[in-house]
C-alpha cells in the first residue's frame, strides 16, 4: 500500500425535502481524485454518474446538486459498473480512500443492499481527523468552516450549486493540509 497517496471521494445522492426535512436515497454521482501527499498535487481524477435503480432525481436534488434527471439518464451507469471503474482506475483494497464525513458508510450500505463488494478497506474521515488535530471534542464542523480556519481560501458560494472542480479544489486543499500534518514519508513504512 502506498501511504503517500490517498484517493479522495465525494458522493451525491438522490435527495428530497419532505416537510422541511432533508432525506437522501441512492447514489447518483461519485467524484474521485487521487492526491500525492508528498508533492501535494492531484495525479488523477474522475467523475461518474450513477443510474439509480429505484429513486428518481427530484427538482430539489437538481437545485441542490446541479445534477439533472436527464444527465443521470444519459450518462449514468449502474453502481456496480461505476465501482468496477473505480477499482480499475484508482485501485481498490490496495489504496486508502478519504472523504469529508462518512461517505464510506453510505457507499458500504448501498453496495451491501445491491450485492456489490466494497471497493476499499482503508478509509480516513477527514472531518474526524480535523477534529482530532484541533481538539474539537464533541463539536462538529463543516468543510467550509474547517477550510477557512486553516487559512485556505474557500472557492465558490456555499448557498449555490458548486461546480465539481470547485468542490474538489476545496476538498483536496484541505486534505493535503490535514494529511501532510501527519508527516508521512516512504521511509516510515
């Protein structure tokens, strides 16, 4: 396993606003970027749309994510096919994956329900790592607030749909900052 590289990923799910309460459903997008922690640069990225088996992309979901039913219908593939592409292009159990929050759990539950093998074993929750490094016991912090506290400029408007490349720029900047603090080097392993 290469401890100098991490695959960051982000999921978007079908979502609805029911009586003021947000709910989510099946995964409709997987965004990935592999970063080299030593060079602090993106070495590979991909974006996959997933065609849900049961859920539909709502107007609320489109307004929140920018993902339209048409885009999912035209560009989406079954989750199993997307998982195979992830493993082929980014590596599976031989890679460390990371996200802001518990996207690993969302992916695991959907994979289980559809009889698909989970594409990775090793996972880093960047939100938890941030709280540990900053001694924020029992306090949750959002991605934008964490990034601003680290002095990394937030790009985009959090009240508007963020373009995928802007979202990734934000997440990867914070990931490099958090994981480089661990002082990982090849000699350590």
